[in-house]
């Protein structure tokens, strides 16, 4: 079927609807949504029942870059500085050293296995060197799996910050293959220039976004998402224009903005979360349309071997090496971080760069990357809950949140929600709320007792095994709350 102006909206809406229905099914089955989105795209393609002919790597790359910009921005907006600050250097090490080790090891192995030149092998390694944790957390949410300690912020920060490094390695390998006179040494200043300019622009534009949003005073509230959209794309394009890493700039700018107070913060974060999901669906569908299943057969054998090497050797070596100096992480947690190294849509996007650059083995690399990514998501994604329990890094059932609430705190209000269980030896047992001597800035919102939710008042007595939801105005207040109930605060 040829796509025309008359039917593109019809086809697009049907594909979006089918993808959303598929995502709902994937949550129940534990299958990453990425796989089902790609399957829908492939079924709609020229070799599927849909019969839509699509063979435009440039358009796919453009849509992929736009989608990745949205996804990184949305992820950065929801990243709390307090959560990533303790694990900042762990995340940076994973997203730089870890990515580099992955790219080199996969590159050398692929070069030997496929008969590629070393640069062609390293190009394949660079393309698959970044992780996609979006599928991971969709499974964690669907299976209600909590992670101990700092594992979740570590994985979130790694997934958002390792794409810039993978992008740099990919374009660098294309540069080396295209220019035989170029040397590896010439990449060093390019790396530092891209990362430093990306970080500076990200910080500067993040501060500028906050100031503009709070001072522009638009008469129409609906224009604020449009304003941010313009600022985000300007951040990416300007940074890229001056030689910086645009993806890094967008991610850092989003973190700066998300940890600042600005108008309509909650609604804008939710809006861009929805836009990020839309971009993921569009990206996966487009890439699915670009793939020809018949071309997957010749790369089946090498694809399986490279995928297994990546999962069981390259990724573990990269994680264990990049985290070797971080003694606070146990071996079990490092192994789980290794297993979470899913290869998703980002490597498939990066695999369009060799196609456009006219690299001789580009088509073969694209098919291999697609197969490796899908294999990784299917194997690691579907076994993630089991591995988390096996390695004892998941939170026990009794410690999971008992309040299925989506409470939206007022903007510009520095507050926290605390959940705690009352132990049998707590001095608060038998006392009414008004005698607990809680800080004035703390408020008991709800009590979960015997399967029921109780609204607390001054006369409500605390009983053993009560589960309290408390609103506090600061970390200091949170510490006082734990002291009042004689509970250790970890």
C-alpha cells in the first residue's frame, strides 16, 4: 500500500491505537512494549499484511532524533537531583567507561566473527553500546517490583546519560571509516569538545528555560508546552551546531529545569511524559516499517552469537570494570545492573547513521543491530523479575507502597510523602495522634489498618502494624518523624 496524504492519518491513527492496545497486553504478559511496537510496525510493512512500503533511512533517522530528544528531556524532567547525587559518579562511570568497554569488546568480537575490519567491528559495537531502560521500568511497574537501595536511580541515570557517549562513538567510527587518513588520537579532542560544550550548554539552557518560563507571563496557558518545545529543540540544535553533544545538553537542561520551580510544573511534566510515550510509539513503528523480515534470516546465526556475547560477557565485564572502585555496591547489585543492560530502539536509530553515510557494511549492521536489540529485550526483559528475586535485589512484598495514590503536591512546595510501618515496640502505640509530639510541619494523611484506610484526627490512636502516610515539609522533618516512632531511617 502506498502512503498518501489522504490515508496517512487513517493509517497512523490505526497503528497508534493498535500499539497502545499491544502495550496494555504486554504489561500483563511481561513482554516489553518495545517488542510489540516493532512487531506492529513490521506487520504493517511491505512484507506484512499491511503492505505499507517504507524505505527511507533519512526520515527514520530524523524521526528517531526527534523522538530521542523528547525521551531524554522527559526522563531528565523526572530525575530528582537528590536521588542521583549519591550515585552521580557511578552513573557517569557506567555511561562513559562502561559504554566504551562494551563498544570495544563487542567490536573486536564482531570483527573476528564476521570478517569485518576493526573499524567496522567497532562501529557495530558503538551502535549497540547504549542501554534502553525504558522497557525495563515498564516491566518493573507492571510486575510491582521494587529495587533495593540506589539501584533504581543508578539505572535511570545510566539509561539517560549513556546515549550521548554511544552517539559520539558511532559518529566517530563512521568518521574513521570514511577518512582513512584519520587517526584514533584525533578523536580525543573531539570527545572532550563535544562533552564539555554539551554539559555547559545543558546547564546554561536549563537555567535559561527556568527564567524564561517564570518571567514571560504568557496570556494563554496552553502555549507553555509550545514554549518549552521550542527551547528544547533550540538547545539540541544550537549545541550540535557549535560542535557540542546535543543529546547530553538536552538531558542536563531537563535535569536543571526539573529540579527548579517553574510555572505549571506538574502539568508540564505530565504533558511531556505523554509526549515521550507518543514519540516512542512513533519511533518503534517507523523502525518496524523500515525492517524487512526476510533480511533477518541471513544474520540469524551471527546475531545470536553477538547477542549472547553482549549479554553474558561484554556487558558484565563493562559493568564490573566501570564500578570496580565503588565498594558500596555488592556483587549481586552489579550483576543485576549488568542484566538490566537492554538494547532497545536507540541502537536501531544509531544504526541508520552508517546507512546514510554509505558505509559498505551498513545494511548488514542495521539488520544485526535490529536482531541483537530484539533478542536482548526478549531474553533480559522477560526474565528481569526472576533475576531480581534470584539476586535478592527486589524489595520484599511487605515493604512495597500500600497507598495506591497519585497525590499532586502544590507547585513550589518543597514537601515529601513518607510511608512507615509501626513496629511492635514503638513508643507511639496506644497514643492518640495529638500526643505524638510530631513536628508541626508533619501531617498524618492516612492510616492503613487491617485492609482499611482511616482518616486520622487528633483522637485517633496508633496501633501495632499500622501503616502511616505522612506529609512532611523537608528532609529534616522526615528524620524527626522517624525518631518519634523509634524507627531507624536508612
